[in-house]
């Protein structure tokens, strides 16, 4: 990674792209500290950190959601819109045709994603503002808006929706003029900044509170290195299925006769199963806190179905449900990303075959079996990542438990590896260009 950065900075074009990316990311971080008038930050932060899913989303935005700043929604609405459009592409024939029409189809899908992003940003803004205006005393300062709660809510909805659209625009500018994949980089910077703030607070505690915090910090660094190593090792692991292509004579030329592989990654579904699982499992608590706060139903849910339940059975039920959801979404997302029938058809059309397996349906059945086995190990790994890091980080002290969320760990590793691959590919393209000249 360090060698790749050195080679990238030696090239003027790539160096300019990196500097442009850093400049846009700096603008994003500045927006995460611009306060929104009319919102009581302390009340807003305590209410956000009381919900597991909202805490996760706040970590992705670099604590902008908990602070109630301009970029409070961050890139969340765009991510949700992209996921919804991707899922609808499988079930709606029109979107499926657009996805196969090349550049023009991609532009239309991007337009639909942007429209859905604005709609989701409005819905999320209204839901958050109404929730805290109704359930958190003093969260909304209506005295700054002529004592009108409605006017204050409309103003904040417009501001938060505009902030989400601006973050989406910044991500697209990184993709167009930077090193690429701006949305992932914005998420990456948000998670790293959230962890950096927590680590900085622990460093200050070493000098102001007790030197024992230095031991906790050292233990945290060791545990973080071990966890990141395991995640990188598993993320790079893949099953390579060899494919042999027969020789074909077309006119006066001979084609084929080569061998290739089908790479199948253990974590091919990425962090999506975790995001889906945390979103679904947090939905009941969000719904009850919005419509029935401070009721026996809310108290019962906190006791029987919560990761922070004071009763052991509440934590067990919550953990089992989370594991089942992770497994379900891991297999569901694997079926969307990898279609054995299409892969088998393409292999057969190109004159290829897997040794020992007949072309056509037997090849599809073989690939489906391998995919299920790999997805099973991937789901077990994601389940372990969902619980083990927080337990290990608790050994270093309660202040460092939430430095990196379980989903954040996977996102940081995936984006870092992706950045390295993009820089390597751009360096290679520049070298080839110089060779042709």
C-alpha cells in the first residue's frame, strides 16, 4: 500500500487526482461541523446514541448525525437508494433491461437513484425531527422560529435534505475527478474520523485522568491490528474454479485452448448483510420510540429484545435474531450477486467447461453448490465479526468499545483494499500509455 502511494505521487496526473480527492474530503469534514440553528445538540446526541442503528449511521457520518450538523444524514440516503434500486433491478424487468443497456442505461439508473435519494432524505429528516420534537424535551428550539414548531421542522428538513444531496454530489465529484468510488471514500473517512475522535479522547485521558489509560490504549492497538489482519486475510480469500476453453477454428484462425478461473470470494456480499440485519432488527425500537414512547410496550421491548438489555434473556434473544438475519441476508445477497445459470451459460457459449463437469445444467448445479458452501462460511465470518470485536475491545476499557463498529471494520478494510487496487490500475494505465508513446 505504501509503495503504491509512492508510485502514485510520482505521476503528475494521479497526484492531482489524489489532491483533488483530499480537498473534497476536507470539504465534507468541514460540513460535518457546521451546526444547524434550532437544534439542541446535547439532547439530540443522547437520543441518537440510545439507538443501535442510529449509532451505526452516526459512526458512518463521522458523528455528524449525533451532533445534528449540516451533513447529519451523510451519505446514508444515497446508500439506501442504491440498495433499493439494485434490489428492484432484479424484480422489475424495465430496470433489468436498463442495467444491460450500457452507458445510457446506467445514466437513467443513476437519475432514478438520485431522485430516490432526495425522497429518502426528506422521509428520514421528517422522521428524525418529528421523533425528537415529540419525545425529547427541548430538542427543537421553536423560539428561534417565531414559536412555531412546524416552521422549525420545515426549515430543518430542507437543511438536512440539502446536506444529503450535497454529500451525494461531493461523492460523485470524487468519482469523476478524483481517484474513483467517492461514495466509499466518504464512508471510509467518516468511520476513520469517528474512531480518531474516540482515540484522541483516550489519549487526552492519559494526561488528565490516569496513566492507566495508556495501557488500555496499547491493548486496543494490539487487538485492532489482530482483528484487521484477520479481516484482511478473509476478505482476500477466494475459491478459484478452473475453466478450460476448447480450441475453435473460425475461418483461418484458431481461438481458445486457454484456461481461466472463476474467482468466488468468501465475503462476496461485503457488509450488506450486516447493514440489512442491523436495520431490520433496529426497526421495532425505532417504531415504538416514535409512536409509543414511555409505554409498557417500549419497556418490554427494551427488556426482551435489546443488545443492551439489563436481563440476560433479552440479550440472548437479540443476539440469536441478529445471527439469523445475517445468515438470511448473506444467502439472499449471494443469490443476487452470483447467478450460476448465467455463468454456466456464458461458459458453454464460449466453448468452455469445468473439468469433470458436463456443460449446461450440471455446471450450474456445481457452481450453485460451491456458492452455497462459500456463502455459509462467509455468513459465519460476518456473524463472528458482528460480536467478537466489541467483546475484545471491551478488554481495553469501556471508552474504546465503540471506536470501530462491526460494520465499520469491514467497510474500512474493503475500501482500503479497493483504493489500493484502483491506484495500481491507474499507475499501470499510465505506464502503458508512456510505453505506447
